C-alpha cells in the first residue's frame, strides 16, 4: 500500500498535527492569526480533477502528476509549496494556483513539457534569497531550477481556437 503524504513527510513527529476540514495542519502560529500554521496540507484531489491537471500538463509525465496529486491538492510546509487546483471555498485553504506559474508567469523559453508544480525559497551563499521552482518533466523527473520572471506584470489574454495567448508587460 502506498504511503500517505503524512508518512512520506514524517509529519507524525509534530505533536500538534491535527486533522481539520479537508486537510491537516501543524505548528500553529497564533501570533500571525488564528488560522496561521507553518504546515498546511490539502486532501488529495478526486480522480476527475487529477485528470484535469494531467491534461493541463501537456507533455509532462502523466503518471508522476497523478502520483503527486493523489497525495495532496497543494501544501505549504515551511518554505516549500506545492501548487494545486483551486477547488472552491470548502477546502482547508486554497492552494497556490497551478495556473499562475504555468500560464500567466511562465518564463519564456521553458520547455512546454515542463509542468511547474512547486516552489521554495532558499538562501544563497551571498545571503540573497533564491526562488526555486520544481517542475515535472516528460521523462518522469522532478527538476529544481531558478526561473527568472518579472514579479509584477499585466497579462493581456486573447482567446484563440487553440488556447490562450498572452502578452506580458512589466508595470
């Protein structure tokens, strides 16, 4: 039997790990607000929604996408996040939307066979913070890379027969 996300991340070690509506939370941070936690994990997606992400992933490995989203629909653990599919107000917390890095903020030149599924911030040797993206590739790997893109932009989206085309301009 496959391991759950809680087992994979060894989250049972946190004494305040708690099952809440449609997910799990741990490490409460009440100084930031009553619903602030250092760890938030949304329950897995239903099969139909997972297939939506598989279709959205174009050339990325469909089996690896299924494996990931059968574990959770997004999570936030310390400084690491997995994007998810926005599913309405009933969930534990809305995941960071998988559409944002893949459509609206996708770096120019990134292979279309890469599906950006996560991110984390890491301190570099020169004390600058690097924003690293985690991508599923066509050959079943997860690669981690720093993707350079503007942080503030306007997107002019034009609907075409074959999908969306967008233009990006810095503010």
